[in-house]
C-alpha cells in the first residue's frame, strides 16, 4: 500500500459538503476552508438569498450552492437536504453548524425558550441520519461533524458576564453537552456503515459585535491571553472531514486556546 502524502490527505476534491449556518461568523470561515480544500460546498441557511451570496463568494473550483434550510423545522430540514443533493448531485459530508437560540440566562429563560433551543440537537440528529442513509444507499463512506462548544464540557465563567451582559445561557450549555454525547453515540452505531461522526468544539471566538468588556475579561482568563480567530478553526475542521482523519470517530476536538486545560 502506497503511503499518501499530506497534501492528498487533506484534499477534498470530488467531495460535496453541506454546511448549515454556513453564512455566519464562524460558519463563513468553515465554508471557505472546505472550498479552499477543493470541495463542492452547499451552504444552508434560513435566508436563501444570503446562502446563495455566500456560496457565490467561495473560492475554489466550485460550483458552490446555497439552499434554504431551517433545522428547527423538520419540513424545511428535509426539503433543504434534498435540495442540497439535487444541486450538488450528492452529499458526502455534513457539517452541523447552524444555531438558533434565545439571549436569556438562567434567571429569566422560559420553559418554551429552553425547549426550543434544545431543538437544535433534534435538527442535528435528523440531518445526520439523512446523511448516513444517503451515503449508505450509495455504498460510499461519509463524515459528519457536529459543532459543539467548550461550554459543553465545562461550566460557564460567571465573572466574564457579571454586570455587563447576559450570562452564558443555561440551555446553550445543556444543548452543547448533549450534542457532544450524541456524537459519541452515533459514532459507535454508524462506524460499521463507514460513517464517521465527530464534534468540533470552539472555545472563545467572540465576534466584533460582542460586548468588549466581556471579551477583555475572557482574555484575562485564557491561558493564551487572547481570543480565537475564525481561521483557526479551518485546519481542525479539515482534519475531521478529510482522509487525514480517516481513523478518527466519536471524538470531540476542542479548539479553545487551552481554556479547558485549567
């Protein structure tokens, strides 16, 4: 058996990827990484126009596509996945990145809002199952990456939010912890189907819209004394979706500047 060179292991040419939430702050960087590696990228978003705009802006050989997909609505989810398959001809990789949530903390979140936010996990599962069934029917391998969070592994840092902004939502922690464990569960069931399932969990990657006092407090807490930049998720994502990670499944890769090493 001839050993593959590194460039070939990370090469995604010929692979079609559906990424949900691919037009957002981190999702945009993840979409670009996939396109730069040679994949055909289908950007899923609740806003079809925005998804198409992002798809048209992606680098690489393309073509890339945008589809309307709301993971909290099962009909939209099903239609979006089928539209992605129709546009790209197939889907080999799923990146579950979409996230809808309420800016409510443990002091004021309602039961309805809490339950609705947890439905993101339902959407992740339903899309993952569709990807698994799709690749199995084609008798090919597949890869699924769930986007988790360091807050699915450790508790919040209350001092970062006190007096300046809403605390990290309790339902967000419950959601991300559940997604990480769902990753492990699906991985052991679907390994026999040649479908790998992993989780990529970012640490602090605040957007420019984030409260700057809160960001400064996070910087003080971080072992690396800085926040993450979206491009720093590109390499970890490509490791998990490409042949470079062909023997990796059921894992949660933390990219957090050492936060969870405390």
